[in-house]
């Protein structure tokens, strides 16, 4: 199921979109009967999903509904928030307490769980005991930036499965090596990425960027290497991705990867931009742009800004369906601007492709 393949659906209906993908891949046939199925969202802080930090409860509801409809009853939502916040508070603030009551599933606070040791090569890791009770793990990360590791998605999301004392140690070890090892110690069966609203560069949220998509795969390395490109990075910018691949956790995204779009229904309805996003958007000439395409351009501009080269972009970048059929000199992003003298194709293009295009057109 989904070997070297990613499935994507675009839109703003998380519950319906994820159920359609799970039906498409026939997930129920791949989960052994009687399994204890664990759902691991990203509830790093007690903030609602629309702020860009946490997994949408609607997305998780869609997964739960699919599993319940196919006869699975031993379901658990397990998470351990970051040090300094309370998982119980995050469960409440993010809508998961209500979610668990509505569907009759168990909530497990991994901050309060006991733990044991697992070894990966020369590294010993402390892992919460609940992970030994889960037979099938569904990883539900948020597609977002991170102030230390540049991105956080499937691989880093498993950091919530270790006790707080181990989270502190991960930082002393430099994060990348232990994150890669942790994904060797804990096997992820399925990754369902919340790519609807994720923060621009910080895992705590506050500068949300709308991408309007859900991404599904079975390989967390493949997912993260693909997501890196979506946010404007190469795998060399996020060392734990390559380290995990070297440990045999999965394969890197390449031209051999099949990316299958289940639903390409883009939307033009967007959230109100934060000040940081609004600042970047000053470099955009937008006419009825879809959220997915607009988000890629915002991430590309953010990467350009990080390099100190944004001011070298001397003309605005056109984007949006309002430019379909328009022929003119200038820069365009996305297939709708194919009539421009210089444009980057894609519907939507990745931020990495947009960034490379912008580099070629600076000054």
C-alpha cells in the first residue's frame, strides 16, 4: 500500500477529504483485525489549529469515522505536548476532549506515561510505554516551519512519544540524530499530514500560512523530504531526513516518487494574514489566487528573505486565476500565469521550485 507513493487532496474540508483518501487506499484492509490503533496528532501547545501549530480536530475526526465505520473499536489518541505546556490543557483547547467524548475513544497523555528504553545503534532512547501497546500507528503531523530544524512534520512529530526528560536530552544531542533514531525505534504505519494551515517558521504558531491540502503516505522519510520542498528547502537543509533514510526508516522523495492527486478542487477563500505574511505579500500581484499556490509563493519569499535577498526582487510576482490568458512581460508563479514572459509552472508549484525561479530572476 502506497509504496514510494504520496496521495494529495486539495480543499478546505478535512473530514471529507481524508475519508476519501483512506477509502482510495483501502486502509481497513491493511490494518490487522483487533488492532489497537493509535492516532498521534501534533498538539505541541494549547492553541487552536487555525493559528498554525496544531492538528485539525476535523482531520482526526475523519480518520476516526473511517476506522469506526470499518469496525475498529480499540482506538486511542496519544500525545505529549512540549515542555512548559500541559497535554491535558492542549486536549481541551484544541478540541480533542470533545472529540474523544463524541467518538468514544481514549485520550492518553504521554507526559504522564511511564517509559522504557529502546536502542538504535549506539543511542539509547526513552520511549513512552503506550507506544508498546499500539499495534498500528497513524502519525498526524502539521505541515509547518520550525525555528531550529526549519521544518517539522512526520519525523519530528514522534518527539511527542518520549518523556519530557528525554525531550530535554534531544536538544543536548542536537535534535537531528535523535529524531532520526526515534523513527527507527518507533514504526509509523501511516502518515496523514495536516497541510491546511501551518506556521511560517515556528512550531508554536502565530504566523499561519494556508496550504489547503492533506498528504497521505506510509513512509515518513518520503513525506518529510517532499514537504521540505513544499516549504522551500532541500533535504540538505534538514539533516534528520537524510539521517533517517540512512537508518533505513524510508526513502527520499525523487523523480521516481508517484504523487497522485485525488481531488484538485482549490479554493480562493483565505484566512486573514498575519503581519509577517502581509509583509511578504507586498511582493505579490495577486488576482483570485488559490490558497495552495499562494502559500507556496509565501514560503518561497520567506526563504528568500532569510537569505537577505528579498529586496533584490525588483518586481512583483503575479499569481492567480485572474491572470489566465494574460500575455505580458513579467514574473508569474503557477500555471495560471503561463502567458507571462517568465513563469514557474505547477498547479500548485512547490516553494522550492518557486524559490529557484526567483533566484534566477533577482535584480
